[in-house]
């Protein structure tokens, strides 16, 4: 029996009975999602080195998902009145699971580190896809609370062991040189906080930002399974 709650390092929140729907109607999804999550780890060096574009963390997890049956899928929905198109919607899912070859399916989104308004886009698309019978539920994976709170320590530990990177960031990040000059004994903490904020600050996608939207009924009434990546997945 593959029980998602039994996987170490992930937190789950089921909105509008999403977990029950998936377990009952999509047992294959439970199995392949379980396998995918079990194989997913967050390397500390990837956190520190991540910049623009698709991070190694997302690339690695995307590969695992595709190996376990999740595929990119595009949809076009049109409503017609007397052969005239009255409504037209286009949807794109990076990770879609089709149930025994027919709709509705399950759409999965990874928001590892985007600007938090991307949650609004994701939840609205889930809502529309559910409305038109394309999905039975959505799954949204993001950084969990304990991982978010641990990231500053990851940067601090890395910089304490890599003085060349520490000095380089003082030059690169705006305003750091002056702050370090004023408080030289606190150089490590100043640079670590600045680097953390520039990459994984409060305005990025993580659990608290998503749950706030969910509690405000964004995406309602689409069933939603929220998955938080927690600190136990750090390696």
C-alpha cells in the first residue's frame, strides 16, 4: 500500500477532498507520485548555485516524474453557438496524468522558486480545467515551511566554508560592501541573509504564500492536493 502520508520529508494538505478523489479514482497516480517523491532530494549545493532558468532541482524532479508516467499535455476548449466560437480557452500542463486513456485526468505543477503571483495563475488554470472536465484534481508542489526556514542556514554554512564566494558576493550584491564595512564582525550573517533574500525571499513561491491563497478560496472549487517539500529532503 502506497500511503503518501508515510513519505518522510513532505507535508500534504488536501483541499476539497482532493486526496480522497486521487486515491479512489486514480490509484496509479498515488503509486507513481509516491515513487517520484521518494526519489526526490534537494541538494544544498544546487540551492546555493541556483540562478535564472530551470534549476537543477526542478530538472531532476521533472525527469523522475516523466519516468513515472507524467507527460506534458496541451488542451484547447471551444464552445460554439450555430458554428460560431463563443468561448475559447487554451491550457498547458507540464505534468499531466491521463486516467486509463480518457479525461478527466490530474494536472501537476512544481513551483520551486518563482515569484508568488505564479500561484494565482496555477490555481486559476486548475479552476478552469476542472470546470471544463479536463481534470478531477490538481497537485501543486512547493517549498514547505521547515525547508523555507532552513534555507538561510544552508547559505550561511556554505559561505563559511567558501571564502572566495563570500567575498565575491560582497562585490556583486548592491549595498553589501558598505554594510560589511560598518559591521565587519558580522560579515558572514550579512552576506548570507542578502544572498538568501535575493534567491528565496518572502515574495517567492513557498507554502505560506500558497496556503494564504487557498484559504482565500483562490482556485475554488477545484480539488487541490498541496505538497510541501520539507527540510528532511535536504542532502
